[in-house]
C-alpha cells in the first residue's frame, strides 16, 4: 500500500508526494485521507479519501527504473483501433488519462500520433480535443520518465528515441 514519502502518479495531477495521512471528520463520519503534494503544479495539495476505491484507482506508484527500461525497450503494442465517434473516443481517452496504466497512456499517445500523421497526409489537422489529449498524455509520460531517469523533461524525447529507434 502507500505510505508517507511515496511518490505517486495521481490521475491528471501527475507526480505527487504523499506528505501525510490524516483524518477529517464531517458530521459523525471520520474519513482517512492521503494528503498529496503535486511536484509539477506548484505544490498544490490534493486530498484522496482512503475509503473510496474509485478515486484510489487514479493513484499508482511511479515506475521504477527497471520498469521504465522494460517499457522503453519492448516492442510496442499494436496501436489501438481508431474510434470514429469523437464523443466515445474522448470518453475512452479521459478514462485512460485518469486511471490507465502507463502502457495504456503510451499506446493512446502512439495511436494519436499515427492518426495525426494520417490526417496531415490528407492535408487535415488533428481534432482539437485529440491534440489536447496527446499533449496531456505526453506531458504525463515525459514528467514521469524525467523523474525516473533524473533528467530534465526536455531530454526525455531524445532519450526515448535513442532507446526505441525510429519504430
């Protein structure tokens, strides 16, 4: 489980440190919370109730260096099939950003990137919502990998390219 001092990824908040576990009483109910401090959003505080499984699903431990190496050197999964419905695709991508595994986020980013290339070949642009999802996913990935590898965010993409080649 999680403990004070752990660095976690919490949904779209990104990297956070568990800085406290506290109890708050509302009426007759006392609830225990993880108190998270964001690392890349100005130190904002986020309270995560320990008894709410749905909310806890948004929290996961940061990759270890070994896990990151495995993910970056393994053959990529086939990109997900493009979901034609904007509404359905946005629903799926929002869920991936909130609760998905790092592999889900990588596959989503790859699918969006491939679709962007296909659109450019037709003289079109990526839908604005898809651009936003790709930007948010890249930000999440790059911040986590920068933390894991102890490098600046700007060095993450060149590092990924050197590990993955042009695949």
